C-alpha cells in the first residue's frame, strides 16, 4: 500500500498533505480550514489559486524517474518507484536537506497565498468551503474504516480450512442459481407486459 501511495504521489507530482508534512515549517494550519483539504471547486473558481508544493521526496522522485526510466525502459513504474525509494533512503542527509529546504520554502509561500485568498472569500463561500471540507474528511474516514474491515475479513478467510471455505463456496453457488432463476422469472414477466426494454440484451424471451 505504501508503494502504491508513492507511485500515485510521483505520477501526480504531489506529496502527502501539508498538514502531515508541515512539522517545522511554521505555525499550525488555521482552523477550521486545512490547506490539505481544499475542494476542487475552490481551486477552479478562485483566480490564481496555487498548487500544493511537492514534498522533498516527491520532488526527488520526479527528478529521478525520467533517468531511471531511460535506464530501464521495460521496467514497470512501480519497480522504478521502489528503486527510487531505496536511493532516497540511502541519500546523505546533506543532500536530502536541499530538497527538504526547497519544500519548506515552497510550503511557506503556498500557505501565505492561501491565507491571502481565504481573506477574500465571502461568508457564504467560507461556509460552503468548511462544509465541503468536513464532508471530504468524513468520506475519507469511512473509506479507511471500510478498508480495515475488508482487510480483517480477508485475513479471516485466509485462516479458514479448505472444508470451512467449501461451505461458503457452496452457499455462493446456491445464491447464483437462485439469482439466475429469479431473474429469468422476472424478465419473462417483463416480456409478457411488453417491457422488453428492461430485459438484458444478451437474453431474449418469447412472449407466451
């Protein structure tokens, strides 16, 4: 999962949220807004809205990706990102600091520009922005909770014996047969009442 996040970050040329990476970059983000959760309509409707600065690692990856890709033209992006991540981990602190300082400078400029734009928002725009940010946070929280649950279910399935799994496999097969029979009966009824448009295209029935 971490590798996939790294791939996405490099391909989109964006890092993690500024809230997560802003340690040591200045004061805390101004409540209730967060620069990491500004919705799309805000950036599309406000003239001169700045892009989030690239994190130190993403900046380094973006520079290295074309080089690694030229050296390994047949390699998958995920493999290249993994190699770049290893190179980044082995990079001397002095060289990392160059990228980290660049990120801090860009983040400070980004924060100041966002503050300037927020001061120009009308009260109604502020309310809409706060509402959308909250919805985005709740949606993200629900998604994380769902992923954790799916992971738990997946682990439980792996721990079942073959005989235990067979019980669920058979139940799934029975449900499939039941679904097919119920669907067939319903579609035949739709044909009888002249609603052929509701019948699946791959299935044709003759009205009785």
